[in-house]
C-alpha cells in the first residue's frame, strides 16, 4: 500500500525543516570559529601565551599600590584618621592662643591634601591593574562560554538526529502495520 499524500507531506516538511536547521547551525558555527580566529590573531603572541600561564609576580610598586589601596579602603583607616583629626582639632582648640595649628587649621588641611595627592594615584594604579586582571578573566570566561555553547548545539543536533531516526523508524513501522492490516482485511470475508 502506498502512503497517502497527507502522510508524505508532514514527513517531507519535517525533513526540510531539519535540513534548514542544520544548515543554520553550520553557518553559526562557522561564524563563531571565524570570530574566535580573528580575536586570537589580534592578540600578540606573548599575550596569547600568557593567558594560560600564571600571573607574573607583582613589582614593588604594584605591591605598594595594592597595600595603600587596601589600607585606605578599610574601616580601620577611617576610624584611625577620624580619631586623629578629632584629636588634632580638639588639641588646638583646647590650647587656645598657643596652638600649633590655630583655626582654620591650615597645617591639617595641608597634611590632608598631601595624603590625597599621593593616595589617589596609588589607588588608581591598583584599580587599573585589577581591571586588567578582570578583563583577562572575562575574556577567558567568554571563550569557555562559546565552547560550551557549541558543545550544547552539537548535543542538540545529535538529539535531533536521533529524534528523526526514531520518527522515521516509527513511520516505517506504522506503514508496515498498515500494510499488514490491509493484507489481513483482504483475507477476511
């Protein structure tokens, strides 16, 4: 028995849709591979090699900048500095006319300005180094995500192929059973 046209159309449409999906996935994979090759080629060779190596040891200046940033960015520093400023101002107010830094506390302002002038660049150096590390980690995460996405797409493709094979096997089984039913119905009076 030949299958009816209504049974042939969904199979053909499903196969055409599956082929179109596979073609789109192949184009997407090719695009991502080309993008990865361009991104890797844009990096200088030492940078490409350094991504897989440990971070280089910190220089003395980098360690100092990190130490300053860690110290200044802590509650301990804020409490100590606030206490020192309160003691400075209180001491100068209580001494009165013989104060070492009378009101408007010009020496205190000078000391705080010096502190700000030297700590701000140190903090910026530490932040710049940290942002470079973060950029490297983000690039590594991106590459891992792209690879994982490609693997997931391959798994989806394999599952789709298995579904298609199962659907074709079921369709063939239905056809064979239909043929057997037709044969049996013809034998019966």
